[in-house]
């Protein structure tokens, strides 16, 4: 089982347009101007005409004019008249006067069920057939395709959006997110850099720095970004991601003091992304504890879920993980997190369901496949788990998955009734973890080996349990996950000692193909 | 008071909607030989008042008034010479000495008499009169097309500037905000020459295109589309669009450029277009008018107008296709080919 936490960048979030709008991430506000004398004159003329003629069409003219200028008093005058004299008034005018819109407000796609999503799919495509230049609809369509795992169509729709509205912040940030998701950092950067506001818009500067960093490219706008970050005319909220992106850059360069200073600045007007970044940074460099107010930022699910996990609050961690997943349904991180915690507390059904869904948006992702194979193996769905692992490159030795894949294979061997091979796989995982300096994963590999030995009632079970628990005891105080798995092993050990009947698995015939590869 | 040409000034009309000099022009009803007409007078004695309002010195204000008067008078003469029969005609121009001294002279223009603007006529119908509306739209399109043919952009088309003559004839009025290509027009320096409450979105958001066509003629094209929405929904297209723009993205508080907000305006435009088409009676008419309005009111002036006009060397803002369209629709409505429900 795997939970990647190595790197994190303030990559733009990709939500639907209405939600992004509501979160205030598309604002570019300036002080409102008072109504000009020319506009006042125009409205005064309309009011005079309306009072002179007192009919619905003069009221309609006044309402339109006053509404456009923002003269609510005159608009109300016309509105009241129209609603009190509806005879002969066009239906559209009555709707407008009563504030009822015929236009449908789009639903939050992430919260919709599959058939409802299909309905929205149809609506968007119908609208696009008559509004082919609507870049926002192309982005929404791309997001739907992305959720389906149809990356070719998602990219095509996003390219259309980016070409139609190359300067729009929502479009540019969404496009950058998608191209990074598709591991095409250069295109993501190209789209950001060609936007008209790329060198002045703090949201685009933040995206450029974060995307460059995440894709291993040099940022071109770090200096401009640093200057903009000091501009007091920009609101703390508007520059929160910029401060955070600059802080991450400083952290990567080893300047932790400056990084902490910038991270604290990012919390002056945070959004959930900058809060999550600080929570992550705190785990790396410390000195950045989040207070409750930071966690009350709307949609701050990621940071809260991670804090729940650290505190060993498993059920809240799953609940917040679910919220995070609903907020970012195509992203693998929340799926990985929530499935990891669900598997940890042995809620494998939830874990399987999350991972299956996420794999449709992230096909062939090794971390997701590994976690799904682990969950499936844990509930004895061995055929499917085996076929999943067959897709993996088990010879890869540098990544975190090089630890977890042999461990998961070990689990399958145990469940197939081949403890010898299983043991060798778990030992391989522990050795690789030690080689990578990952003590936590070495301990977890030993703990899960002990669990499987106990479940298989092998003669070496006691030895494996002792070894695992001794190692776990060194980490239990600081790591709740290790402590939790150790507690599970202890419980199993006690059950074994009390001679209660253990689940018996008959040995299966034949070695699964993946396992053959590993053994071979 | 009787003018030298024999017109008798009978009564003052309170404030002329729009018009040269705004509040500094007055309108009167005049009569001669049983004919009634409208007189628009420019009162130079109010130059001082205007200077205060404009924040300029008296001489500049006076010069502005003179320029505006001369511009409109010359333009109207030009329209008359070119026989623009869907643009309001000036019957006469001249001046009269009402007080002694230079500032006592009042310059005037006498216009052919109208029955009122479209709002008054629409109020006479108990329900939407599709034939009348389509005919009126045809006349407006012809009027604007006649102006465009003379390289004139009206820039201030709105319900109060479409006058109705007899029952079935409509004309475009008030050339005070017009711009003539290749010459300096009095309002060329204005961010928006006409009534801002009817301005297309790009001008509200401060996007000033140096190209005369994209800035001036494209505005007329938008205004024609907005007249369509006003006739069928009672709401201008600008109001319909802004009703679907997030409050913090409205032009009054938007701190970015138009190109940065255009995608959102276009999305709001799509919803507005749907609302508009829901108000058009009859499937056939709905489909045709929706398409026309989507072209006429496109939020991007570079894509406004008929798509076929953007091929080759055609004027992208030519209204000829819409003249034909509204004429065709009127004919079909008259003979009852367009279904009503």
C-alpha cells in the first residue's frame, strides 16, 4: 500500500467554472467607479420619458438602462411598474424584472452520479453546437472527458478552449492543470506564458512557477513573481498562490527560512491550495503549524485530511479524503490518500471503489494499481489483483512503488497459499525500503508480512511478528499509521494464541503469472 | 415666434432624447401650412453652463457646440442628398436672433414630424405584433445600411432613436453621436460616443479598438441585434448579458482587460441568447432570429456580423444580408407563412 507525499506544488486546481468563480479565484477587482454624469443624464431622461408615458415599453427601456449602469433605484422603479402591469409585457421582460433567469445554472459535476453526468455531457455538447466559440464550455467538456479517462478528447477540447480564450485565467489555469496531468509540462507552460496577463496576473505567475517546478523546467517568471508578490495593491488572497509557489521554490533551493516567511505570507489570505501547501511544507521543514482559521478556508479538505491522518483520526481522514476526491475527482492524490486510509482501517470495499473510479481518470497509474491490487488481495479477489500487477514493471527500483509492488505481490503469494514466495517478496520490499532510507515503509513491509504469516498460520509467524513489532515499537510514538498496523498485528497474534479458529485458505494450484516473473 | 422660412414655433417639447449637446439642446413643435415638424435648437447662451459640466473653458465649450451643430447639419444634408429614406430627414436648418448680441442667436434644425418612437408604438399593441416588429427591424437595418454605405456609423441606435412615421414606416434618428470614416467627428474622442446604457460589452469594459470598422460599425451591428432582443423580450442585449455575469466581473469593478473576461461574457451571452430565443414565437422564426442575434451581438467585435462577410474583401460589418433577412421575414409574416406558436 502506498501514499506518495514526496513533492507538492501549488498547481492550479481545476474545478468547474461556477465553483471556481464562487471561490473568488477568477476575480480581478478594482474600486468601483461612481455613476458618471453622462450616465445619470441618460437615466434621468429615461425616467422622465417613463413618467410622461407610463407604459410598459418605456418602463422596459428604463429597466435595461438602469440595470446596465447599476442605478438600482431607477431599476426598481421600472421593475415595480412592470410587475404591477404585466398585461402586454413580453415574457422575457417579466422574467428579467422578477430576477428569474431562464438560463440553467450548471451543476457541480463532481458531485453528480454517472447518469446525471451524462445529462450534463449532453447539455454541454448541445450548447456547444450553437456556441462553438464558448471556451468555458470547452473546458467543462474537457473536464468531463478527463473524468472518463478519455484523455485524447479531453486534450482536444482543452486545446479548443485555450485557442479561443488564450488570455482567460480560468481557461489558462485549467489547461495548465490538464496538460500537467497528462505529463506535458512544456505545453502547460506554453499556454500560461502566452497569456496576455502572464507577467502581471498573480494567479498566472503562481501557475507558471508551480508548473515549471513540477515538470522539472526552469521558471521564467520567478523574478517578476517576486516583485509582484511585494505589490501591496494586490490583495493577500490574490497573491496567496504566488507567495506559496515562491515559497516552494525557495524550499527546493534549500532556503528554508525565506520559504517559511513566504509560506506565512501565503496564509494572510489563503485559499485551500495554499493551506494544503503549508500543511505539506510543515511536514518537510517544520515551523509552519496551521491554526484552525486556516483550516476553515472553503474546501480545505486536503490539509484537513492529512492532519487527520497524522493524528490517527482515521474516520475523519476518510471523510475529508472523500470530500477532497469530490473536489478534485480526476486527481490521483485524493484517491490515493482516501484508498490508503480506507485500506489501513480494513475498509477494503471503499478503497476498491475509489481506486476503480480513479483509475478510469488515471489509467495505468502504478500507485493506484498497486493500492487496488493490495485491497483486492486483502479481500481474496486474487485473479483481478494478479491481472493488475501483471501490467506493472516490477524491476523498477528507484520509486516508492518499487517497495510497495513486491510487498503487494508478497500478499498475493500468501493468499495463493505460497508463503515461501510471499516471504521473499516482503523481504525484497523491506530491503528496497532500507536501501532508499525509507524506514517507515520497511517497518510497514515487516508488519504486513507478520500479518500474513499469522493469517496463514505459518511456523515462522511468531518470529516474523516479533521482528516486526520490535521495529514498529521504535516508530509507534511518532507515526500513528505504523502504530495502527502494529496494533492490528498484535490483535491477530492474541487471537492466534487463544487458539481461536483462524481463517484457513486452501493452497491454490499454480503460481500466478506476475508472481512467476518475480520469483523467476 | 415665426421663423424666416415661415415655420411657426408652437410649443416646447421637454428635452430632446439624446441629440447634439445633450441637455443644451431644446426641442419645439413647429407648424407651417398644416404640416407639423420638430425643431431642434442649439442655445449658445448655455455654453457657460456646458463648460462647467464638461470641465473645460467657455471657448472650448462653445467650439464643441459649434462643431457638433455643423457636423450634424452637414451629415443630415449629406443623407438627404443621398436619398437615405430610412434615416430621419432635416427639412430645414438656419438661425434666429432671439436676444441681442452674438449669443442671442439660436441655431436650429427642423426635422420631418414623427408619430413617436418605437416604444410608444409597441405600447399600442395588446400583444407582440410580429409583422410590425419585423418590418420595423427591416427599416432599421436599411437605415443603418444606408449610413454605412456613406461611411457613417450611427453609434447610438436605441429604442428612443427609432422614430415611427405613419403606421408602417420607421426611420433611424439622431445623428449627433455619429462618426464619419476619414473625418474628425465631434464624439470621436469619447470612449463611447452614444448612450452607454446601450453600449456593447467591449466598450463598457474599455476595449478601444483603433480600427474604425471594429469600433464604430461593429457597434451599429450590435445595436441592431439589441433592438431585436428589445422588441421580443423588452430587454436590451447588454442588460441580458450582464444579468449573467458574476457581480465581481461586471465592467464597473473589473480590473483586467476585455480579452481576459471575454470568455465569461461569451458564456453569459450564450445564456442570454437562449433566454431571447425562448421569447420568440414560432419555431422557424425563433431559429432564424437566434442565429441572426448570435451573429449581430457577438461579444467579440472581430467575430460580429454575418460570417459570410468575413470572406475575401467584403466589409465584415455589412448589413445587407440582414436587410434581406428582415425583408424576407416580414414578407413571410405578412402572408402568414411564419407560424405563430
